[in-house]
C-alpha cells in the first residue's frame, strides 16, 4: 500500500564544491554542493551499496509529494541527462523499482534474459546487457523508497546471497538514518531533479603514450565529464578543444549531444561492448564527418575521434534536430519505441488507459506536445482523449461526420497517414480550417485494426519539423497497435458496463429496517482493470424475530462472476426462507454450485441472528473471519471453524458456531478486498480493519461503514472488489 506523502525535501543549492565528498547540484551541471543532510545520507548509502555489491552505478528512489510517484533523489555512475526518462516512476508501473516498492521485497535481475522475462518494458527502453538489484527502503510500516545498484551481468548465475544481504543491510541502515532525520523535521520525500554522487578524479599515468597516437582520445568519468584530452584531440577539435577538462562531453561538444547518438552513450554506460558510429561535427550540411569510438570501463569511458568519409546512408535527420529518427544505427532505437508502447498497451484495459499510455509513451518518444484521439461511432468521430490543446478548442470537431473535409476525418476514410511539417502547410491543404497555433507541425494517423476503422489520432508539435521516412513508418505502425488496443478496450468497456449493470441489479437496493437491529451494506468495485467481481451481501428476514446476515465472494471477475453471484444469492435466499438450518443452507448452496458447474467457486459466511436475544449461529465456507465489536469498544477477530469454499467438494461439512451479540455490539462481515492489498499480508489487513472498527466512536452505523470502506476506497491500486456488511444490536434504553 502506498505510504502517504509528507512535505517535500528540497536539496539546497550552494556555491563552489568544497571537497570531493559533496553532492553536485544537478546530475549534469557543474554546480555546487547540496549541504542538505538528507542528500548527504543518501549519497553515502548509494556509494556504499555500489561498493558492497561490486557495481558500477546506482541510486535511490524516494517518495515524492505526489501520491504513488517515486523520484530518483541520488544517482551515481551514470550521466543524468541520458537517463532522464527514468527519473520519475509511478509505483504501479511494471518496472523493478516499482515492484520492489509495492511488494516490500528485493528484486534481483542477474542478466538481460531475466530482465526481459520479468520486466520487458524496462528492457525495451534499455536494451543493454547489465544486472540490476533493487532493495526497498522500509522503516517500520513506512515505505520510503528503493535503493538500486547496476553491475555486470552474470548470465545464468543468480545474485549471490552475500550480495543480497549486503544490499539489504545498506537499505536498512539508510532507513534508520532517514527515520532519524525525519524525527528532526526532515521527512524523506524528494522533489525536483536528482543530485549526483561525483566520481573521484583519477590520474592518467599513460598520458604521454596516448599523446603519441594520431587518433584523438578523451577520457570520460561515469558522469560523462571529460577528465583527459590528448594532444591530437586538441589539434583535431581546434577551437572546440579549448577548456574541455571538467565539462560534460555533450556541453563541450554539442554536436555529440544530438538525440540520434544518445542510445550509443547509454549502451556503453550500461554494457561492456565498444560502440562505433559516424557523427557530423556541427549542424550544417558542410560539417565534417567523424568516426566516434566509445570504449566502456568500470571507471569511465574512453572516447576516440577520427576523420572519416561520409556514410553511404546519411539522412538529414542526423544533422537537423527534429527532422527524424536519426542515423542508421538509430534504427535500433526506433524499434524499441513500438516495442515499449506495445508492451504498455497490453496492460491497458479501458479506452482511457490506452489513451494515457499513448500520452506517456508516444509523445515523449517523438517530442510531441499535443495529442487527440477520436473514436468512430455511427459514422461520426467523437473526441475520446486530448492533452496539450487549448481548452475547448477541439470541442468544435466533436461528433463530426465522415463526409466533412478535415484531416482527422480523411486520414481515417482514406487509410493514409497525413504529415504537415508546418501549420502553414496544414492551412494551405485545408483552407479555412481553425488552427490552435500558427507555429508547429501536425501528424494525423488513421486508427485501423484488422481492416476495421476505429478512429483517428492527432499528434501535435510546438515547432516546425520534418518527418523522415523511418519516422513515418514507425508512427504508422504504432497507429495500428493503438487501434487494436482501442478496439479491445471498447469491447471490454461494453462487457464491463453489462457486468456493472448486472451486479447493481443483483445486489439489494435497500436492506430491511428493524427497530432492534441496524444493518448497513457497502460495495466498492476494484480499480485494477476496472473489472466487476462477484462480491455480494444480503439481509434476509427468515422468520418472526429471526434474521440472516450473508456475505460471499465468487472467484473471478466480469459477467460470469456477476451471474454466478446472482445465482448463489438467490439460492441462499431460497434455502433460508424454506426453514433450513444455517448448516443445511450452506451445504445446499455448495451442492447447487457444483451441479451448475460454472467453473467457479465461492466463499461465504452465513449468520442466523435472533434479534430479541442476540443469540447467533454462524457458518463459514472459506471466507475471512468476521469481527465483533463489544459495547465497551473491545474488538476481536472471531475464530469460526469453517469448511472449504463452495463449489469444490459435494460432501463438505460446515460446522456451526454459536455467538452472542450484546445490545450495542457490532458484527462486521467483509470480503477479502477490504483486507488484502498488494504488497501487504492479509493478516496485517485484518488487524488494520479490527483496529479501525475498535476506534470507531459510537456514531451512526452508516458513518462507521463509510470510514471502514474509505480506507481502501482512496487507494488507486485495488485489484479486487470489496463488500462490507455491518449489523448492530440497538442498545437498551437507559
């Protein structure tokens, strides 16, 4: 369960670096130290963790002021600018740091194969051979963040136990230090960019030997900062070679900072293999072509530069920002974008979730700022999602018919994507079309799944840009993936609406009212996948002065679970109204479920209550134990012996337990969705519910129910639906 955020910790920026142990102000800046004690504690922990397990890089994620969002607070051994997409991470995303935070358990990935099998989205963005270890930082019941280390891959060899223990010990020590700082008023919550643990300067004893080479040589540390420049390098670079020492290579040589080359640098900072690629010095077509070599090592990277002939394939996108995907070697990077998006789309269930994935994955990959998705319904296009456009601008196009001449319509009716490198080109092609801006570029993509039109997608860019052939191909392919995901989501939305309607119709609209017993029921659907489950509750008047309290949970989700729930509720009600005993009712329902053979099973708890005396008989079939709050506030978990879940064993026995509900006592029946949350033990959830019920003041039972259900209702990560039924005997008048 995500820990609640606390006020943010902001690292202070100060003057020039005082000593090597200080923290730099930003990963890519030459700024001064961060004297904040929290940052210093984090830096020590990261450095210790990297050294303890023989890594070459590491860092620590901390909670932020945004619910469920982690931020990298400290990073070591990696150039920050190359890994900016991973600075922020939502705990529910399928990445190892998120899983470590959610589960409270270590995540150990010894090689690329293991990483691909468990976290394909991580490998899609970082397709390099490296091992990674993630350890949650936990202080008591509070989760503070995740400590991680990157190191050499060991294919087929698991992470040794001593390394796991070393990392865990460092994380425990860090948790203790952060708790101590929190007690002094510095809560471990991070806002803003990460700070950097600097690499120690190293002497190069072979400078004279390197200077004799004709090839230009530069030495970079793990931050990408230039630590050595050979004499041939200064001659080759000319004016660019002045004042290189201590600067980031991408700032000192801006032409190496082109996005087309970023994957090459990421590869050497994460992997072992050298990388060679051609680069153009400068941004003009007349710029000189150079051969760049990158040779990685544990302490840094050796960069070589030599003159070379122009490559046979040299699209203009290599030298003009925004003109396309990049060099031929950047084609591999382009392949990872659809892979990453495709993996993320498989996890999206609803149309809204699909649109959110496209926003998070597609726009950053291509530098877009605006996105709109229209879905087709009855030969009209309706706006389903938008971001980045002026408020209300797209409303005029909502519900437009397919015979209207607009690019968003024609891209769907013709099946051809449309690219406009400037707003002037768009206005010329469609005279009189309303424009949200006079500067920018637009791409209109048809959303077609297996030949069936689904809708259209609009990508907007803040400045004019070209679209290379590679980029057009990738965007068109991505549009097909998006269309398939949206079509699947529309089918799901239809089924979910049917299941919700069925569930609402089958649950009781209102519970019976009695003078001596008050009952309150609550139902809350799950949020993960937005599936409707088979939880139900019921209150049945079985005879004069007799009342049945029932709660159950059908395994599974969707229409089938809701339908089975309705059958079981009807069966229990029929058996109860026929004068059967509690044990006979549960046994009969069990046999009925087996005879129906829906391929599902269910848990159930049935309590027969004498309203006048308070005597009760309870039967439990694989269901969580009820809670009983006594009039004096003492609350305990009942220990009811029970049988197996319904639908498994036709001869199962279900013992009966006698209870007593005093006047003023409250009985709580619930399903496991109320106590079983990701990353927590169900016993801890039951204890949390017991404590909440015990702390409930003598208020109306409706307020108590709302309080208990709200504890899971506020969570954005509820994998299961939840039902709650409370019954209270009215206290005797004073």
